[in-house]
């Protein structure tokens, strides 16, 4: 199949592109290279450097390329920055989706798959979060992702374009940007590899659900063939504290380091984890890489392949 992957030069979608290419699909990557890197784009895929906020360009590209599937990962992803610059966040994550969908309805598209957030979607509730829970995002980023989901549902109802939304927990793996605000596995790995001592925000007891990149890429493969419509949590329902993450990463490096502790980030959720029973039942998806194993792979990447 011919698949257009937006954000395919970035962390998650570059792995999705690798899987799609390995399966023999024809892949076109659309990315503005704001955080993505050209060298992450699989050589079997073709890169178009473009911005999803450019409506005219989106119309042109989709009309020319005529993909059968769109896999949409391009986005502004920093929660803290979305609080500071909600318009920028909305421009990328809401207007960007609209530009893609307005262009998509002009061509015979079979499906759109979109990356969304599970961690920032449900607000402060009892964990693990399920898709039945009310979406109550507490940040502009969560709001913009939810808006994107609602627009996909609108285009399905109005124009019959099938969609699958994958709501990820905290994804980790090789190629993750260590200079962002989240992605602590990457942040700790980068610092320890450079001989620096990482700082943990707060007392390090806040927990998150970490899902390994290969499992996330697999969800994007299963979504291709599925006839399901709607949103699916992609997570492990396991909660791991920042202190535990630090310990695992330091162990994998074979280091005995005591981390420093900084101030808590204001508005930070104390805990989050995702129940992915629906993805298991409807998509046949289950996480297969344990956290410790994933950390070993990330550290090996920092030590050898990076
Ligand atoms: N990393 C996570 O833990 C996580 C969790 C939940 C959801 N997600 C979602 O997964 C997707 C990918 O995230 P990631 O972690 O790989 O981030 P990333 O920054 O590595 O990837 C985003 C990619 O999109 C590109 N991009 C950004 N704005 C663009 C624009 N206006 N036009 C064209 N390209 C643009 C960037 O250059 C980059 O290559 C995002 O939609 C994000 O919201 C990520």
C-alpha cells in the first residue's frame, strides 16, 4: 500500500516507517524537520519537507501523492510549551489535522491513523485509565490532541473516512529526543552517557506508564489492517516512578550514581497509566517488551549505534 507518514523523521514515526518499509509498503514521509532528523528517515522511504500548517501545500501534496493511508504523527509535543504557547500548539495539532483532512477528503483515502495521547487525555483519575473514562485534558496539548480526535470522528461521520486513534502512554526507545521535557529514559541516558549527573524533578515518586517503541510501531502495523474505528489506549498499565527509571538506566550503564533532585514541575500529574484491554481485544495488540529490557536496548543504542 502507499502510505503517507507525517512526522516520519521523528522518534516514533521513524520506527513506524521502518516497519512499514520492511513489510513492503511504499512510504512517503512528510516532515518539517523541526524536531525530526533526516538521517532517521528510512532510505526506502521518500522524504517531502513540508509543514502541515500550510493548507495549500497539503492539498498539493495529497493530490500528487494519492496515498491510500495517512499515518499522522507530526505534532507539537511539549506539554509545558503548550501552556506557554497554546496558539502555536493549536496551530500544529488542530489546524494541522484540519489541513490534512481537508486535503484527504479530495482523494480516495482508505484510512487515517493518528497518534494521540493517553497520558494527557484523561486528567486526574483513578489509574489505569480506560477509553470509557471521560476525556478531561488538563493542558492545551491534551486539548489540541482531543480536538484532533474529534475532527477525525467528524470526517468519518461526514465523509466516511475511517480512522484509528492510538493514545500512547510514555513511549521510550532509541532516537527519542533527550532535549525535550519528557522522555526521561532518553534524558537520563544522554546525561549518564556524557558523564553528567541527571536531576530528577521533585522527589521522584511520580509514576508513568512506559511503553517501548517497538510495541508502539506494532500497534501502527495492526491499525493498518483493522476494520475498527475509534480510539485505543496503547500502554502497559504498569506504573514506574522517576526514581525507578533512574535506577534502571544507571544499572544498564553499570554506574553507581546518586541523582540530584530539583523542584517539582508545577501542574505535573502525580500518576498516569493506561489500560489497553480494548487494543488487545479489538486490534490484537499487547505490549511485549518489559521496561528493563527496553532500557537495556536504549542504553546499548547510546553506547554503540548513536
Ligand atoms: N513520545 C511520546 O511519549 C508520545 C506520547 C503520546 C503521544 N505522542 C505523539 O506521537 C507523535 C510523535 O511524537 P514523537 O515523540 O515521535 O515526537 P518527535 O518530535 O520526535 O516527532 C514529531 C515529528 O513531527 C515533525 N513535525 C512537527 N511539527 C510539524 C509540522 N508542523 N509539520 C510537519 N512536521 C512536523 C517533527 O519534525 C518530528 O519529526 C506526536 O503526535 C505526539 O503527540 C508521543
